[in-house]
C-alpha cells in the first residue's frame, strides 16, 4: 500500500509534462506560408500585367445621408388667431393650391376684425361725402376754407383707418371682397399636406399652434454626414449621387451648402444636396447612401478594380509579378474608387507590376 501513492504521483507528473511539451510545440509552430504561383507559358498568355504609376484622379467621398424637405419650399402654417377648429378641409397627402382653404375656426379675433373693417368702410364713405359737400359749400362761400380743409383731412384720416382695417383683416386670412363669419386658414404656398397635427374642436393659439405643414415635394434636400477627414475634399456645386436602395433608385444632385459647424450628434459636417424628386419617391427621414464626386484633383497610385481581390479575412490584396517569373500576393490599403480604378494608399510602390487581368485564375491556382 505504501508504494502505490509514489507511483501514481510519478505518472501524473509525466502526464502533465507530456501535455506541457505538446502545447509548447504547437505555440512555436510557424504559420503556413502561401507559396508564390508559377505558370506555364500557355497560362501566362492569359495574364495581363500593368506597371504601377502615380496619376491624378478625382476622389469620390461616400457618406450616409437623410432626406429632408426643401425648407425653401415648405412651411408650417400657424394659426393667425385664437379659437377652436370647427372643420378641417384637407387631408394628409392632398395637394393644395396657394390660397386654398385649409381649416375653419370660430374666432372672436376674426369677428372683431370683420366688424372693425365694416365700420371703417362706412366711416370713410361718410367722411368722403362730407368732404365733397364742404368743398362745394366753400366754393359758394357757404363755409370757410378752413372748415372745408378740415373736412378733407377727416376724410383722408378715415380712408387711412379703412385701409389699416383692411390689411388687418387680410393678415387674418380674410377676404375684404367676400366676408365670411367663419375664420379661414389658407395655404400660403402650393404643395402637399405632409403634416396635420390638429383636429376639429382643438383650441388654437394665435402665432403658436401649428395647424398644417405644406411642402413642395418635387424637390428635396439630402443631408450628407461628411467625416472630418473628407471635409477638405468637398466643395460647393460638387455633383453627388444619392442611392435610396432597390425599388426607389438612384438620384443626382449638387451640393448647395456646407455647414459651418460640426453636427453635435454625429461629429460630422453636413453637406446639403439639392435634387429633383420625381414621383415624390424620396420621403423625409429616409436613409440613403451618398457619393460625392470631388472637383479637387488628388495625386497617388491607382490600379484597376479587377486587380484587387480579398482573402479569407476580407483583406484586399493584389498579385505582384516578380522578376523570377512567379506571382506573389501583396496586401494593400485601398483609398477612394474613381470609376474602375482604386487609389492605393499603402502596400505598393511606383514601378511594381501587378496582375490586372487573370488575378482570379492565380488565386485558384494558389489554392490547389
């Protein structure tokens, strides 16, 4: 019994030592090396090579964006008077003309404006008649010239009061040619009803209650969030492409404004793109992908898009043609894409030769 424990301990030590030794061998094993590819003369006939050289190209800046109304052609209609809504005359999505009635309101402010205008009209008419009669009397020495002049002044003052009452009525949406007892809120511009937050019976506060939003949807803004690193490459009037995804399509516009400050939420600079919106397919708050074609030219190394492949870890690489006739992988860092060419910001030097046609065949050969 006394000899069993030492034998068991020795076996455990040997087992642990064997496991430790095996792990050490695994850790020290070198990573597999991808061998260069060699082709026969017949195979090389299908490979096209290009020498890397510095060139001038236009950068394309990509950025996320959101759609917004063109605020130059959209307005929130505020109630010009106090009172409850008696009837809504339009619905969401409806197209309205400028001046079209939108809602009816029972308003004491509007009733008072109508009364003041009517009174001013009568007063001005009577003052005008008195001034005409006094002018005739003064011509026949029936009254003094001073009295006639005072009548003319009173008539002019009454006419001014009438005009002021008329403008006050118009400011409340009233029509002096057709006075209505109900106050009418009218569309200030032509467009589409995109928001209608009030309902019949709701009490409106003059100048503070939004009643309806009218927008012209034939043109919209896209607000692109340009990273700080790309701001210097973006200029006013740069053309931009907006991709709204399958089913909606691609739209084209230009940059008409670049924010003077950084957006506090995204820490990006907002570039505003104006573009036509046929069929009103682009909706407010829709997410889109933006590509901005910079007018500022850059200089660097470029290779055709066909030369760039990706490995199992999705890292980009190209095949270099070596002096010994073989082909080797070289990982690269991609910059901007200009049409069918990529900018190579790291990984290649001018004068090196890359495979631009047949790279996929080399990748297949290397995997065998």
